[in-house]
């Protein structure tokens, strides 16, 4: 089946803010270029699409799972009260035998977890989840440093879970929940804050060492910091809390964890850059990151002591979801380093309220009984993410206020967008290059707030916005006859609005290009700003080649101070926009905090760049917390997605129109014709069982590890290729096909450095699974008789190839029989045993 073209004309979207004054920005999304971030390409739903909740007290679990969690594929991934020192109390006894603990664990599972109605619940209990302990519950454990307590924690994970019965042992253990803000209540005497945080860190070190002695597959860390504002008090908040924790953790711990409330945008980006840079400098490695709670929180919304909530509004629910989505986008910038990200929205029975009372503000469900069960508006957050899966594809926006991430899986692609600007924005969409699949349908989900004056209830909740929340789920384009569906061209998106596009194609998307993204860190953090002085940050060992580097500067300044210093790379000024995502958030009356960026080509950066930052005279004060460089490396057609950024172009313009795809705007191809193979195979050693017949270059090799049939196959690293000379005839049509893993193999047939044209629209690849062998084919004719080179090339990523076939083909008749074709006569003097010719 031939590929099909996709028209970029014209689906115009007029948003709910039509008529308001808007600014214009753009989004570039390459649906066929994979984005590999520090080696990570996959969007893992078990990591990123996670709700908060425990399983021991779930109300009406059958209905919750049947109508809610299962259809949306939500993982309930954290239980704050299911750690060893909160879910059990045997540790408070003077002594406890292992047998007594095993008996207690089995009894607890039978009474709490294996209820007759919990079958649907257990479908969402997965090993990759977090358990933690209430910090105050652990006061004795923290201060007595008993080896018995360490072994108690290890045995808890032995006896209080049972994989064979569906209640899996969790793989992530947070030593405490929010201990840093409770240090005074936790201390046994008059210890200082620093002394208590060191004590907490060392307590977690010991728990980690013992737990992993018995459970080496588990990950342990902390501190589940409740308040993520590193820049408060001129970064003393960071120096006196998280920095002390980082300075004292041992190599056993796997991750650091924080709770991210109302910090989406520049604050979160600057915080992650600071943490990663400091760990790289101080520890020589970067610990993984766990966002064990995130979203929006205000303590006045819920009286925890009396279990009473204030009446909610649409504005409150929209704020909870919008802030959660901002954090999710911020974490997707570094997907390689995120172990778990848990949205603080919950279906816990532990937060049940009395009938008639306002619901718990963060509850996804309201359930009095199985007959009285409903989902709250918060479920719309997960509806926006429903189905999203697969691999990251390359996407970017023209302004940091516009978040965008995109993904591809089989025959579907998704694009997630959010506007962090406090006003509407007109977005123009750019889809570079060509797309080799026919677009069947484009659907769009939107979640936004129609603004209205704050009501008394809004004001009581301390909200900044009031109004009516709207959720839309519509099909905006679908194929009709021979006309494919159309990609969107523009969208007006409102303040904090969240949008999900889903593109459905007729075949698996041929994502054959790749951009490799890496992060690089400077030699210092927390530099005091002095006006009129060069602040120099050095980098070493950046990748070379084609692509761009995004210099990210995170700084905090007083509200009256300049936010646009001069930035130089290797002594040459660079242009940039001083804004950062979401603008300056009013969390601190003394200072703002965020990260701005400047993008330059790798050619200008060089391998060991020097970044100089200089603030205007009379504009001293504040702190540069970190400077990092994000590098996007491209080769060949992948550079089309970066076209125009600081001089980056596709070196060979034809690469931006794949030789195997229809150019944008080309007429639709004719119906597919079946082709019939005739004659002998034209390739020698087509199964790559040895290194004969083929010429190898660029690290290509025969490997017994990578094969579909036989004893070996072909492994192609980036830039690897093999080729073989065959003799072909002008009057014939040929088909080359191979079994491949990876979507990045290119077929080339050429003579005298001139590629032969591919039969229009024929190249296709269909894959049984993203990690399985699929078949890639190409049909072509040659302009004249002679010897031709058949080349297999991996120019944008690694690939595996096996079972290649090259045959002459003829079209089938409508009845399925081969069409009659006169048999050509071989040239004079042709020897069938001496030439690979037909």
C-alpha cells in the first residue's frame, strides 16, 4: 500500500476568546522526527500519568476502576501512609521476631487488601509506585538510629505485600513525607535546623542500605520536600535545606523528591537546573528526580484537623488542573531523569467526607455508595492525557509561555499544548518536511476557563480567576473520499488553556528521523550578581556537528531590577528574549525567579564554550543560580525541524522532502497496485549470515544478537551503512525490501553518485510493534542498463536489518494473475553465472 500525502491546508480554529486582542506565536512539530533526550525516547505513562492514592481504603473500588481508572489508564502511584512505620505499629514494641512480623503482615493483607470487591482495584496496583511514611510518626525511628528499625523496614517489604496475589511490593520507597518543615517537632532536644536535616539524611541513608540489601531492585530516596521555592531569602532556603540534604546523602540513595505546588513554568525549570548542576558539581552524578506530589494547593481549602472542606468552584478546579499540567510539561523537558511524577489528585477513601459536605478539593471521585458515585471535574485532566503514549517527537514553540510536547505510537500522534501567558495567543502551526502517511482524522480536546468576575466563594478560596470551566472534545477534520483529513493551521488559545491534538493515520507513522538532545552544566552555581561585571560560566565537551544549543540562565532578582543582561558566547553577543515560562510569579514580595534562554548554533558554541553574563551598571543585586546548555544534534533530514534557527539548515535541501514521501500539496496517488516477484533473487548474502558480498562502513557489522532468521543479522549504528553492486536493466521495475527494527533505515540505489528515482509514493514500512521487526520496501526503475549500488544506510539513528530481498516485479492483473510481460533478451555475451543480472 503506497504512502499518502497530507495537506497542510487549512483548518482554522477560532477559540473561545475570539475578538480579544491576542499576540501571535508559532509551534513547530515534526511528526516523523523522534526526540531522544539523554537516551530516552519513550513517554512512560506509569511514570507521568499518575494519581495519588492508596489501595487499602478505596471506596467502592469496583466502580472507581470500572468507570474511571481502567478506561483512562490511570496509575495510582503513591501512598503517603503505606510505609513500614505508618502502615504497621509492631516496630513500637521492644522486640519483634521475624515470624511475628510475617504473621502480622499476612493478617493485614487479608483484612485490608484482599477484600472481595477489590478485583478492579488491583488492576491498577503496579510495582512502580511510591510508599512513604508520615514524618511525625517516625520521630522515634529518626532519633534512636536503631539497627532493628532498619531491618524492620526491610522485612515490612517482605511480608506486607504479595506479588502472587496482585498486591505488588512497591519499587520506590520515600523515607519520610515532608520532614524538612517539621524539623522542630522531630528534634529530641535543641538541635539546629542544619543538625536535624543531617540527622534525617543519615537516617534515610541507613534505611536505604538495609532495605536494598534485601531488595536490590527497590529505589530509595527523599526527602519529599513540601515547599519548592529555592530562591526564598536569597537562596538561603536552598542552602539551609535541600543543599544540606544533597551534601549528606550517600551513594545508596537513588533519587531526590519534592512536592511541586504552584511552581509550574520558570520556577520549576530554574529549580531543576539548579539541582542538576549542583549535583553534577558536588556529587559527580545526577540523582534521579521524583515529584511525589504536584498541582495546586492552598491550606485554607481544607481543614485537615476537622476534615472539612470549603465549598469549591470551577475556578478552583481549573487552577488545580492547570497548575498540574504546567508541572507535567516542565518535567517532560527532562524525561530521562524522572523516576515518578504523581499528580495530587486522589480517589482515596481516606479523604471521605460526610454526606452533604463539600467534597475534598483534590478528589477525583465522590462516592457515598455504589449506587451514588460520580466523577468530579478533575477527571478532565486525565481525559486530556487519555491514550497519549509512545515516543517523543520533536516539537518547539516560538515563546517560552507556550508549552508543547508531541508523541507518536503506531498510527497515532499527539500534541499537548498549554498557554502560560495571562492573555490569549494566536498560534500558527508549522509541520516541516513531509509526512508519508494518509491522515484519516484530527481530534482536539480543550480545557479552558471562560473568565467572569470573582464571586464571594472565589474570593474566600483566595483565587485569582473566576468563571465557568469548559471541556471540549471534537473531531475537527476527517478524510472524505480521496481527500485526506487536514492538519490544523492555527489556534487561538486562552490563559492557562490546555489542548490535546490527536492525529490518526491510515498506517503506522514512519518516524525515521531523530534529534539527539543532551544537557550540559557549567562550573558554578549561586553567583551573586554585580552590576557592570562579567560573570563567566565555562563548559567542556559539548557535541559537535549540526544542531543548536539552548543556553538557559536561571536567575532571581528584586522586582525593580533589570531582567535582561547582556549574554555573550565566546565573546560575541547573542540575541534572546528575557521572558521565561509563565512570567514572574508573585510568590515572594522581595524577588522573582525563573530561567530565560538563548539559542545559538553548535558551530557558534564550539566544543568548550564560554558564556558571559553582564548586568547593566546600577543594576546589581540578586543571584544567578545556574547556567546550562541544552544541545539538539541533528543529521540529514532531521535538521529540517531546526531550519532557520541561528543559521541551521538542511545541508541538502532535498532531504527536507523525503525521497520516500509525497511533498506537501502533491496530488493524491493512484490506487495501490499489487506487484508480483519474478526471476531469481538479485542480492547475495541477503540474510547477513556472514560478511561476504557486502561492503561495510561506519561501524556496520554482522551480529548474532540482532537477527530475525538464521544465525545473524546486520547492526547499523548511526552513520553505519552497507552496500552491494548489482546489475539492473532499464526496462524492468524492481522492489527492494528488508526486515528492520528501528524506523531510520534509508534505501538508496544509485549509479555514478546519482540516486535513481523511487516509484512515486511507493516507499512504505509497516511495523508489528515498535520493538519488533517490520518490513520496509522500495520500488524503483533504472534509467539505463548497468551496474548499480544498493546501499542500506542508518543516517539518523541505530537500526537492525535482516532478510533483504531484491527482485524484478511486474503488476498483477485485476484477477490476481501476473500481467503478461514480454521476456527481454539478454545482451550479447551475457553470462548468467558471471553477472547478477535479470
